[in-house]
């Protein structure tokens, strides 16, 4: 992994997607991230997808490059131990509730300049998940075929969880920078619902619906406000074809040899498609059938070559199995590598997404076995002796993996 955050240690107490993602990104940039779990695993320890042995591939990949401490958090002595550990490094990230034994004020009693980043559901403390937040902000009403009526369509990707996790990692570093300047720690709260509604507001979607007084209609696979849609080739391949920039549009027109037809549409309607993507979207009723008919005269491979030659923007519709075998995406991608996964399974493992030309990315690291680092962390962080650690293990307060 990269070592840009070498020397930074973060304690993580989390489950599901957003909070573990924040810890993962920090770990992949070189931070020591120590995850604390309930003995036997938290609510996400056996989450799908699973490997043949029943081990969670989800947990294994969201917790790469971390260390693991296992504590019985149902017991008062386990919670007291957790509080001491949470404050020990000066940086703590969690999605545990605001009120309770991991409240920032309780942890700051051990370390006043503690930085806590807390991912929440609602800003008022109410519960929320990615899928409930997504439904609440109206995205499922804009997703799916145009003729679907009022039936909502959820998306598969937990986008708000992933954005919240990335934002939490950013917020952690921002709060650490602020502490370096002021000497003050603080709690930073990141509500999932606020990330979702704030993101659509940043994209202008909230202002749009308020100003227009109605919701955006469903468009199927058509890209809103630009030229973009799925098209099928003669040999039955389907691709997502885009033309957002003037160069992409002129390249598409040249490859499909539709210059004369496009010019005729422009003259008839008194518009120009050369520079404004919105104009191309407004007149998609004329442009889509034209492009659709031309694409159907091409097999996929020569069309791909022709589009690449002019800097065209397109993507093949592949299955995830096909993506897994793709040399550019996975097989020859330096982001991926092999590691000794705790599950025992052998598959390409992702490292950090960023490419830093002046730094070695290094091999991806495996996720820890549950409780693998309990003894090490208790000794290092809380200065406990082997006798004390084994006494806690014998009493069932901690597990030594």
C-alpha cells in the first residue's frame, strides 16, 4: 500500500459499508487502522456475498490492510476497554450511535484533543440505510423505463454509503489538520441522508425541481441533458454511446457518416448540434433514430476500432463475469494483485484506487482474522502486560484470534 499516511493511527468501530469504507481508504494510504469488533463478529461479519466456505467476501474486502481486535462489547468491562482503545490513538471513526458508551464526550475524557468522525443515518439521530435514503430523495422515481408509471426502481450500487465513506475519510484528515493548527479535537458527524440530498443539490437536481415545479421524468437509458443512450450493433452487442464534448460529437458523426442528415435536421429546426450538448438532448427524437439505424449496420469490433480512432466515448455492456476477465479492467490492471486472503480463496485483490507515479503502490494486503491483533494492540496502546491480556482472554472479555 501507499505510505502517504504512515504514522497515522485510527481506531475504527463500525459495520456495513460507509464506516468500513472510510477506514479502508485510510489504510490503503498507509494509516494503521485498528478495527474493533464484537467477539464472534459484528452484524456485517457474515454478510453476503460469501465464499464457498461461508466466509464473507464483503467483509474480507472492506477490511483489507486493517488490524483486528475482538472484545465482548456486551459486558461493562469490555465497553470500558473499548472506550480506552477508541481514545488511545487520538483518531476514532465509527457508525455507533451518538449517545451511548462511545459518545464523543465520554471518549474525550480520556483524550481531550480526540478527533471522532461519526457516520449517522439522519442528522437528528434517526436510523437510515443507503436504500431508505435513496428512496427518500426521489432517485427510484427517475430510474427505469419511461413507461413504468409510478413503480420505483432501486439501484444496486450503495452509492450514498460509498460517498459517505469517502467523505468521512476526507473529514477525518480535515479535522486532524484543524487540530494541528488549533490544538483542539472535535466530533465530525456525517449523516448519510445529508450526503445524499446534498449531493443531488450539488448536481443542480434539487434546484431544478424547485424551479420547474415538477419532477424529472424517467428516461430509461437516456442520459439527461446530453447525447447518450444504449444502441445495439448488427452482431447483437449493445454499447452505451456518449457524445458530450464537441470532439466526441464530430467524431461520432464522422464514424457513422451522418453529416448530411445531421445538417438537414439542423437546417429544418434552426439549431446547431456542434457545441451544445443540451441541444442534442432536446432534439434526441430526431438524432436517436438516425444513430440507431447506423449503428445497426456495424459489427461491434470494427465500430469499436473506428470510435477509438476519433476519441469516441462509449462502453460495452458486459456482465460482471466478463469484466472480471477483462485485461484492462482487472487482469493487467496494476491496481490488482494477489494476497493470502483469510478465506483461503485466490482472486485478484484491489489496492488503492489512486495512481501515484512517484510512489510504489505495493501488493494489496489481506483482511485480518477476527481478533488477530488483540494482544498486540492491548500491549501497545494500553501498555498491558501478557498476564493482564491473558487474564482478560480467560475471562472472555477479549478474544486473541
